[in-house]
């Protein structure tokens, strides 16, 4: 497995330390604030948050942004819900452009377990149509769609196949979500390998998505990295944990066990 770039979530309340930790580990930022619709709807707070990050984003190329995901439904049968979902996705792209981001990550956001043919077809067609438009409008930003409540890779694979000709589209593979909802990484990585452009890793108890430090839950990390090597995954890697301390604990765990190389 090749880690193209390492990412961490900055602490907006301690940007000085965030910069120091990023420099120590040669990590870029993945901004994890802008999925919050309350922030998006507070124009003053939103402007202040973007202004807080802009000087930092200009220091480096290649930061990422986690896009909106709560209640986003690009395939909704309700036109008003679909249109507000599109508006929210657009807002994520606009902020990412302001912050010179390389990738924006969204979620699959379909109804798990509800897979009649008409629903699957509509989900694939409408998501593909909208992401195709977004990718054309923002050619310098890669859009990645991440597994969330998915029990199998089937829906994500259908979307990735449909978007295969779009160079700035790919899959974000979240290992912790698999541990809660599906369990076996290889059953996902094998079919999705050629589309995986980004990885999210953190740990949990196999029941809830706790965002624990890597190595402090039930995920078999040796197996995950073995499988990622087996399928020659080359992608960015976010250690998606709740604090800078959790990030550093995760890095020490991965380095001490030889799962990633010294940076």
C-alpha cells in the first residue's frame, strides 16, 4: 500500500498546535467543520471559520474537506429535499475551492437494506448525474464518495463504475464504518480497489462509530494493511479521530508495529 499523503483534522481552537503536529508528521489538513449545517447557515460564523483556515490552507497544497452528509439525499423523490441536498453539496465545493482543497468527501447516504431495483437505479442515476456535474464544475478537486451505513460494496461499486470515465471522482474507503456495518475489509477492497482514492481510519468497538485512536478498538489493523498491500492500494490516508492527542497516539501505534513507514 502506498500512502500518497497523510491527513489529520485540525483543531480550530488551537491552530498553532495543529500546525506543529502537521509539520511533525508531514501531514496535510482535512477540514471537518463544514458538514455542520448550523455553521453553514450562520453567515458570520462561516466567514470567520473560513478566514481562520485560509492562511493555513495557503501554506500547503493538498488539504481536503469533509462535505455535508446529514440528511443529504441527491436521489430524493421529493424535489425540495433533492434541491436542498444539491445546494448543500454545492456549498461544500465552494468552501473547498476557497481553501484550495484537493479532495472533498461525501457519503453514500442511501437507505440501508432498501434495495428494490427501482430505488437502486434511481440512486445510481441521480447521484452519478449530479456528481458528474460537480466534477465538471470543479475540475481541480477530486470528489470521493464514502461508505457509511452500507452493508455491502454493491451500491458504491455501481456508482464508481458509472463514474469510471470521470478522472476527478473516486471512492473514500472508511475502515471503521466497515467494522460496524459489514466486518470484512477484503470483501470491499477487492471490488473497489481500482477506485479507492482516499482512506479514513480510526477505531471502534464493532458496535458504534466511536472514532477512537487506531489500535484502541477491535479492528485488526495488521489484516487491513495486509489486504491494502495485496490489492496495491495507493491513496491519501486520514486518521479521522477526535483530537490531536488521538492522532499522535494513532501514529505511534502504526509506527511501532511497522504498519506505516517513518515520516
